[in-house]
C-alpha cells in the first residue's frame, strides 16, 4: 500500500511545520524592521547633533593645505 507523495505533503508534514515557520518569520521580521527603524533614527539624530556642533564651532580649515597633502 504505497500512498502518493501529495498525500504526505498536503496532510501530515506541511501544516505543523508551516505554522511554526510562519510564526518565526513574522516574529523575526517584526524585530528586524523595528531594529532597523531604531538604528536609522538614532544615527539621524546623532548626525544632526554632530552637524550642529560642527557648524557652531566653525573651525578654521586651510583647505589648500589639506588638498595639497592628499594629492
């Protein structure tokens, strides 16, 4: 008595596996999205703060010296 493969894949294996896989994907996806959003927000604000500090301090840079050194 050999059952066709479709019966195995449709009835017994897939449902139990699919539920756990879908749950895992949902959880990991939400964590990834939240993490990426948090990181982008943090870096945006840090960059803004550094830019403010940089613009307020107004360092006197001799651009000619820097360019001649790098060439």
